[in-house]
């Protein structure tokens, strides 16, 4: 698999016929059952600037575009999708009040939080904030209230990763602030596909704006960290952004493009608009290929 960013025009957008590499085999992609964006469509490949990019047909698990898909890298707040899944798997009462505790700092690596120590929210509201606003203190409070506490929650996250076949993934904290939370784009495709099966994750991760009740205090308004959920051009089923300096800007989505469900993973993007620009270039590339293929 190519390793140099300078060659991204050669390896960044490999189509189905060019991506049957060992890494793809390891995660059990299905190279012979594919509805490809055809190279024969003569639509120029998108100039993907993220260091890691993978677009997969959700129905066939066939890679449509692959750039460093097997590279192990920090994933920042993409972690919170797994945090949400294990919290929901535990079937804890979503209306139970949970407080932001003294040790739920959630402000390492200069990350900011609008939640103050002692604030109390329902578990459901904390889940909303963790997913759509990427609130670190919300994710920490969810993990702390997990049976057995934060350590048990992180252990459950790693167990679920193994169950999903995410062989190159490790979690050390529930927020993604740890640079030791690592994965590959191939593994994250599996995580996003699993997250798609949780209706609350679909609902909360794609909400454009929410008003959250601070029990005993005033309501707080939060906006989604992914501006694409507010775009009429996108049909997004699952969304999560992330950033720490070691991971760069990250974005994962499950979306429909031309009624075709795909999973998009973009990691280690630099430049404020790079990951969003990459996502839009990918969508336009697929739409152009679709139009050309169906031209009469």
C-alpha cells in the first residue's frame, strides 16, 4: 500500500480493481461483489487531500476509493461512536440523571467544554452532546456512569472492537483525547456500519442543532460539529468529527449518494476546510460518475 502523501493522485483514489491489497483482505472486504464507480466512466478522480481516505459501498463492503486505508493512526473523537454503542448496549436508563463530576475534566490537550463541574443532565442529553457537539465532559460522564466505571467502559469498547473484527483498533479513553486511541480506516468502516444500527446514534449524531436541559439550570444550545448535516445536498445517516493535534481533523459518515449507501472515512486532514472539501469532492465525483454511467 502506498505510504507517501506526495503520491496521493496515484494511490489516493484507487478504484475497485486496484484495492485488493492485504489490508483490505484482512478486514474481509468483498472485492468480487461490487457496484463500482467505473474507471471507464472517465470521470476524473477527486483530489482527496486528507492523508487517509476510504469510501466503501455499505452493501457490498467494496472499497470505491482508498488512500492509506490500512494505516494505523489516532482517531480523536471518532472514538465517541464506540463510547455511545457500549453505553447503549448496557441498556442503562436514558432518563437517569448523571452529573458532571470533579474528575471529569475533559479539558486535556486544551480541549474546551461548556459543561461545568456539578451540572446534571439525563443520560440521553449527555449522549446527544457527546455525539453531535463532541462534548468531552459528556463522554466522560457517560463512561463514569457505566457499570464498573470508566475502566469498565473502555474495556467494553475494546471488547466490542474485537467482536466487530476491528483488528487494528485500541481504545484507552472514552473521549478520543488520548493519542493512543488508534484505528485504521478499514476498521472504522466496520465501526460506522455498526453504529448505523443504533437509532439514537443516527438521530443524535446527525442533529443540526439541539437544546439540552441542564437539570436545575437553564437550557443550553449546541450545534453539530459537522456542517454537512445542515446541507440539503447530503443525506447523512451517521456522522462524527474529531480533532487532536496527533490525529489532525477527522470525519466519518454513513450517507446515501445517488441512493447508494456509502461509508466515508477521512483522517489526518489539515486545513480548516479540508475534510469537508474532501467529502464534497467525493460526493460530486460519485454523482458525476453516476450521471455518465446512466446517460442514454
